[in-house]
C-alpha cells in the first residue's frame, strides 16, 4: 500500500492455530525452553495447569499482518506496545487484527491498534504499533518518456541570458514558452528564429510576473500548450541603475523584490496549484555574484538577489515532496545589455582578476542552466552553481 492510499480506519486481519510445532520451532530459534511452555508435568504444578504458548509467538503474527496486509511490502515496524491479557495454548485459534488509527505525515508512518483474540472472542493481547511506510525507489522516467518534459518556460526571455538559454534549449529539441514583459517585437523575432532554425514549437506570452493574476494566466497558457510543465527558468530582471545610498527610496527595493522574490514565489505556487499531481520537475532561478561580493550603489538589487537565494533554499525543502528540484545559477559579470553602463576598462579589469581571464558570455550561463534542467542534475536541489571563471570560489 502507498502511504497516500492508506486511510484512518483501514483494517486487516489474519488467523492462525497454535500447534506443538510452533512451540518447538520457537524454542529452537530463540533458545527459550522455559518449562512453563514446554513441560506438561511442570505446567500442571502452576496456576496455569497446562503449558502456555510463548507470548511472542502470538505477537509475532502482528509482524505477519503488517508485512503482508497493512501496509504490506516495504513496511518497517519500528515501535510496538503490548499487553498480554490472557494465556494462549496449543490448539487455540488466534485472530490477529490491525486498524489504522493515525497517519504521521512527517515520518511517512502510520499508527495501528493491534489486537489478538482467541476462538472464544476473548482478547488475549492488546497494543499499538508504529510502522514506517517505505516505497520502492523506482528509476525516474527519462525525459522523453514524460509528457511535456522538454517544454520549458523562460521568464525574461528577451534579456541576454534568457535569449541565449532559449537558443541553447531549442538546439537540443526543447519546446519553449517565452515570457516577456514589454518587448513583444524581440520575443516574436526570437520565436521566428528558433522555429525556423530548430523546428521546435515556441510560444510567447506577455505577463507581469509580480502580478498574481497575470502569473496564473501565464502558467495556464504554458500548461495548456505543453500538456504538463516540468521545467521553468526564472531569468527575468529589471533595469539596474547604480543609486547612491543617500538617494535611495524604499520603492527602489520593492521594484527588485517584486521581480526576483515575489515573482519566483508566485511562479512556483501557481505551478503546483495547477499541477498538484506533479512528480518531477526542475526550477532554476538566476542569482548574481553580488550576493557573494556586493558592489557599490547596487543595494536594492543585491538585497533582492540575496532574498531570492533564501527563498530558493526554502523552496527546495518545501517542494521536494512534489519531485521538484529548485536551484540557482549565479553569474559573474556577463556580457549582456544589463551591463551596458560598464566601461570597457572596468570589464577588462574584472577579466584580468578572473583566473580564466575573461568575463562570462550569456552562453556560459545558458550551459550551466541547461545542466540543471537535465536528468544529470536529478540529485541536486537547493544549490547555487557559480559561473564566474573562478573569480569567487565557495
């Protein structure tokens, strides 16, 4: 039985007639040859008058019931309370019963009321058991076997990293849902380029990812076209002006928090809400080197990206039960329009300080994201993959 299929009130029972062979086998196995159990003459001199079967012989059939009926294969019996009420003798027919009285979600376990009755309907043993319900770790379905598994939603698809990623995934046969905020012309150009070059299906959709209603509509749109949506990359960002501390307003912070934190939260919440039976998926968010090495006058951006990293780690814990892996890629200085205000001298200086002697290209970041979307990263979640040429090592 699977844990989710077990209900409080579920019952099972088995019967067994105690025999001399049961006593002999138990003595041989355990070495417990107490005369009360094995010698008629000795038992006759006690208040029991006749030999009494070892109490654990009857109790052992609780294990049989747990291991074969409720929950069955994979059951791990880890706690048992027993009360031996009446003696059981050779010839008695016992009925062993178990009833689910509690489910312990955090442990994937159940609590059972366990009772044993004789042929006269007298209770001979009472108690409770706790059992962990384990299940087979079957191989994950390969991507090609899972409907929609190679369709990926990319937010911020018209940005430098988003565009490079779209080209990378399309070259590998991925169908794509491209979200854009305002640059519809570039989104259409990218769609036409990818469909004509790689013969994949590409859909574009406008949405403000900080707006819950629009995020829900975006996910509806994506799922309707993909069949099921298992992969999502949050690459959306906003303008990145350098603002000195004395000129900062709180709205400068909320603009970044809305995109990087609120947007990611709404995307994941909507994805699960629309696909509650999802059992496998990859979510990648784009962080930034500034969370490890802050830059002057980028406080709102640095704060939002740092908060997003905390959110990703928390999501990795909380949505693992859906089979979702949530990770981050943290680029160093990357050659995109986001860094147009950087002078060539400043870029050369960063490159000279980098062990690999250059700044990142959008394709470098896309390659790292593609790895985290692939089955090769199935046992990675809550991690940050830094792509900075060795400038920062953790």
